[in-house]
C-alpha cells in the first residue's frame, strides 16, 4: 500500500478502523504493514496529517461516544511515528 495514492478521506477511514480496534469497539483492524506505512507517511507530511485529521474529525462527529480530543491524542502520540531522518 502506498499512502500517497490514497485520498485524505480514505486514510481517515483506515485510521478510524485502527482506532476503533484499539478501543475494543471493532474486531476489524488494518494490517501491521498498513499501520507502519500510514504512520510514516503522516509523520513526514504535516500538511497531509492536517487534511487527514480534518477528514477523520468528520467521521468522528458521527460517533458521539468518541472524544475527538482523545482521538487526536491517540493519532499524534500512539499512531504516528516521527519522520525518519
């Protein structure tokens, strides 16, 4: 998978799948390979990260039981990897 070929909403959907799995709300998850590729891509592309976050916030707005601030923290601290030098 090449994240650069995906739209922000497509990446947001994948991130949402991973987030719901981590929360225990879904048995479905993305592969380790997908997670690594997305984490590296978002960690190295701040503009894309902002676009994906905006798209993901739209998805999260449909899930009233999810705290958007907690989701953003998870994305930035637990999901995204720092850009390799």
